[in-house]
C-alpha cells in the first residue's frame, strides 16, 4: 500500500480489494455534505495529522468563508492547519521548525494564488459575502455549490504537492 497522501490506496482483507478515497475526493465529499471549506480540507488530512476527523471538523469550524469575513479562503486556511500540524513549532528549543512551517505556508499561499488567481475569498467569488447582497449573489450563481468545491480540490492538490516535497 502506498503512503503517498495523494494517491488512492488499496487494501486487501480476506481476498477482497477495497479502494480508499483520495484526500481530494474526501475533502470535496465533506464539503458537499455541508461542512465548510476549512473543515473539509483539514478533516481530509486528519489521520496524517494524528487527530480524529471529528477533531479536525471542530477545529476548522470557525474558519470558513474567509473567517466569516471574506478574507483568506477557508480551503487555504484548512491547508495551513494541516501544514501547522505537520511542520509547526511546538518547542521553543526548535526554532527551525518555525522556519519550516513558515516556508510551507508561503508555498501554500503562493501556489494557491497561482492556481486560482487569489487566496482572498471575496476576490475568488467576485462578491462580498459579508453582505446579504453578496451572499444572495453567490447563491444565485451557484458559487457555493459549484465554485467552492473546486477551491477545496485545488487546496488539497497544492497541499499534497507541498507535503510530497
């Protein structure tokens, strides 16, 4: 079985083959089930971060829609949570961990912007989702159901590239 975070993995039990979802598929499925972009991306990597999916969903719960202010896309924020769990500094005696986490965060933000044009939620959506008018525009144009899942998928793809490096 491959340990690559982005590949579909196969398991064999009693001669039966099971194919696990890719992390991208899982993140998009979670989003389509009603979880926020931040929750969906973070939860898709919960096992890699050493936490339960439920914990990742709770931690990511307040970061969707650009932290409710149309700021940094929640999908990016979920990816940054993963990078923090994997590379973040937890001991002040290891300052190099901070440098590694900062480098990973810069790569995430820059590459997401390259892929999507921005990492700011309101810019990506083309409306101000902090207003009723902006939310209505996003709903009328199916942005939350058609555009946002693509941002979730893009964040996972970029994140997997960074982890693979």
